[in-house]
């Protein structure tokens, strides 16, 4: 019998979800203060998701 493995950590967001989070962060910032740490984190998440999307498309062809 097969058993399904559970992910070790939380799933990464899709590129679209990460992009939406970046937009929300930029649109809701306070006092014109740039949230650099949060932006960098979300940008890294977006980049990782984008690489995964590209790899999946390439593998399907």
C-alpha cells in the first residue's frame, strides 16, 4: 500500500499570489516608508514560483 508524504513546511505561493501580495504591500504602505525586508521576501517567493512555473511548462513540451 502506498502512503502519501506530507510536505515538510508550508507550501510556497504561486507566482500570481506572490505578485498580488507585492502589489498589496506597495499599495498599503504607511508614511511613505519602504518595507524593504517584506518586499525582498515576497520578491524571492515570486521568483521561486516563476522558476517553477517555467520549469513545469518546459517539462510539458
